């Protein structure tokens, strides 16, 4: 049986292995803007070091996964375990001040059609919350959301936090097929399906934007740290927008 390296505790986080070639830095297990900013600062700091054996850095709400090349590390450090090498390098980065990392914050405005034909769960949500559909739309479009992480599907952005008046659990029975571009709410999060796929979020509208394009150098529309606002468009505007981007 293979013995994995043990967890390392750092003053504000822990470092632990995820299999043979990945390490997890865990700050907490909560949705918190301050903690997520620490994650994003560390994400950019690691990227800026250009360590040759780091293959990928994946930020989440309150943690960061680092994939590394074991073979490359063994060539450079033949007498050390790969996890120990990566862990030491990351502890050096963690020891440095990362609060002042300069990043370019993007502010994105996303068109959404909240018409009945797209808003599969808007009627039910309005009944549950004792609100009109227009009130839900107003609440959903009144907030600037932060993209905390990308996951579930390529380009799926987990954004938060919605107004508590419209926060709602996932559907008890997920749909077999949620149309591409569908805008949903789950808990205090909102997000957009970049592809048609199964899903259990409460669908309140749809955007005509294409959120993943494999032909582009950077295929995902959203990036962690983006700030997002939604604005309402009509079905005619949706169709016109769609015809313009196909």
C-alpha cells in the first residue's frame, strides 16, 4: 500500500496531498470574499513564479489545487519527495506578503432574458418567496457578483452572493437537460450553464452569450475574481443578440 505524505499545517492554512501529483492548500471551508481574495492573491503569486514543475493552479472558494510534474521534480531533486519539494516552495510563497498582488479586475455586464420561455423555475420561485417575478428579476439584477471559482463544467462560474430574499436550495430532482446559457440560483450562488447538461439549479433566465469557445486561446468567458452584473433583455433582443454572435 502506498504511503502518502502527511498534511502540513501553516499559520493560516493547511497543505495536503491529493493523490500522487497534486497538492491542496486549504484556507477554510466557507464562502467568504476575504478568504477567496487570499486564494486569488496566492493564485497569481504562484503563477508569477514560473516554477517549471507546476503544471496547473486551480483556485476554488477557499482552497487552491496545484498540479505538479513528479518526473521533472525528481530530475531536479532526486533525493527528495515531490510533495515535500512543492510544499517547501509554496511555504516560501505563503511567507511573503501577497495582499498587494496587482491584478486586473474585470467588470462584466451580462444580458439575461427572464421571459417565461427561458425562466423554467421563475414562477415556482416567485410563489415560494411570496414575490412577483419582476421583483425577483429586480433583486437578481441589483447586485454586483464576484466570480469565486470555475468548475462543474468548463467555463461554469460560481458567483455570489444573491440577495437573501431569493436564495434557494437546488431543485430536489435535477433536470436531465438544462439548456446552454441558462441562468440559475442554488443557495446563495448564481451561475450560468455554458453547455446544455444535466443540472439542479433553479433556472430564472437565459443569456445569449457564448461562455466557452475552444477555438480561443483562453476559451472561458469568466475568470476567478471577475465582477459581474446582470441586465434584463427582451426575447427580441435575445434573438437579435444570438443571431449576431452565431
